[in-house]
C-alpha cells in the first residue's frame, strides 16, 4: 500500500472515529461507507441488510467461488477519554473496539478491487451492523438480500491488545467463546421497613445467588469443560430507608468454549435460580440478552489465512486456545467456510472497551494486505 492511499484510509478512519453509532443505530456510518464504496467502483452495493448492513460486490464475470470479507459498523455506549483531535463528538459513545479501523482496512480492499477485479468468482465486502450485541450477523444472514451474495468463504479479523503490533494469532477449531447475558428478576412483596416480617424480601436469595452462580463457572483452562460466570449488575429494592424490598434483579454473563457446554451451564444456572427462589418464596423470571454462539474456524479457511500471512511476510503464531471474548462472526460459518484471525495492537496497548482505547493506524495496510492475499489465493487477483 502506498503512502498516499494509507494516508487517505487513515483520514477516513479518524472521521469514522469521531461519529460512532451504537449497535442498531449505525444509519449515518452505513451511509458514509456506502458512499465511499461507490467511489471504489463495485459492480453492486447493497444497503439495509439486517438493519444498516452494507455489502459491495466485485464480480469477475467468470465461474468461481464467492469470497466475503467482513467487518463491523458499530461503536460502543462508552464515554471516550482522550485528547485526540479526532475524539468522539458523541457523548457516551465511542469507537473503543477498533471497528473504525476494521472498516478502513476493508475499504482498502475495495480500493484495490476497484483497480482490478478478481480473476474468477466474486468478492463481497460485508459491513455488518450490531456486532457488539450479538444480533447483527444473524440478522444479516436471514435478510432476503443475503441470498444474492451468499459466500462460499468468509474471513474476518479483530485487533488484539496484548499481542505484538502487527503480529497475527490464528487457531483452528474453537476461536471465540460462546456467551450470553442472563437477567434474573426475583419478585416477593414489599413491607414497611419497621415490619419486614410482613413482606417477602429477595435479599437472601440475591446474597445466595451471587456466590452460587459465580461458583458454577470459575474459568480455568480454555478447554471443553471451561465455564465462566461473571456477575455484572445487581439491584435490590428501591433507594429508600422506609421500605423492605420486594424485588431484586441480577445480571450474570455466562461464557463457555462450546455451544453444548453453554447449554449445560444454562441448565445448571436456571436450576439453581429456581431452587433458591422457591426456598425464599419468590417468583422469578429469566431472560437472555447479547447471545453469542461459539465461533469455530474452518480448517481450510485457516490454511488460506496462514498462506496469506506467509505471502505478506506477516509474523504468525498458532494457538490451541480460543479467545475468551465473543464474536457473532461464527454465524457466517453456518453456510460457508469461515475463519477469523487476530491482529496485534501492541503488547502495552489499552484493552478493548477501555475508555482510552484507540485503534493503531499502522495496522490498516497490514489487515488490507492479508485480506487481498486471501482473495488472491482463492480467486486470483490481477494487476
């Protein structure tokens, strides 16, 4: 990538960083991306896929598979803390996961494909909404427009703080954990604080469930038995001294390597919640949010990524363990050979979702180059 193109993509990344939009609200981001893609002369641009999703199609006109490259549109509901000249202009919202950088990388791929189409088959560049809530990929895939671009291969990346800048980490098989948010509402009966015996308080149940649910998943090795339960939020009653509480709410994140282990953990957690509620004379409702299935890398797709990194001279290390964090990219693997890799943001870089996180611009040409090498390996790339 020449310096002029890199500077252009960096500038776009900074513009995107200034105007982040949270999951499901990426209308402005999607419009900007669609306009930028049009300037890269695709054969087709589809919009409104699964919400605000966008896809650009580059067709060789020759028989061959369809290769998709996927990135994300959404930011986070987190206040950015920085003095960057391009810091978020939207209070309480920030591109603090690097999706702005991922978008710029894929735009670099679009620029190159605008100069030379693949030799065979098609390339589809996917800008997916609502990754952070786990809803975007599934909605994208069930959208009627997806049938027009259904890929045979899908590739994606995520930048990874803690890994040496520009180094790739890759694994075959389980790549990202399954996770889901479990929301528990316990309902009893309020009473005057002077007569708590006349009510039914959920305080005892709440105090039992916090350690009880935590004990169901203590983490450990990222193997088939791995389970981690993390209490993220709890409330009890109203903010008053005069009322003994009648309702409590507990939020817990469940995390496992596999979907089967997740099903077992859900069953264990629900059994514990219902037993504690019954013992305390409470009614209970359970709902699930931000549901991510496990992400599993296909062996053939991993080999293609390995060859692409080798062709680009990008240092690569294999790992036998998946990442603890979750990704809805695994949805694309249900109908295609898919794989995700991790690109190092620097060993001392602020963590994803930290308020002072910012995507390293030096990664833009590296990510674009790997994706282009993937396309070249599967379809051939002229020019």
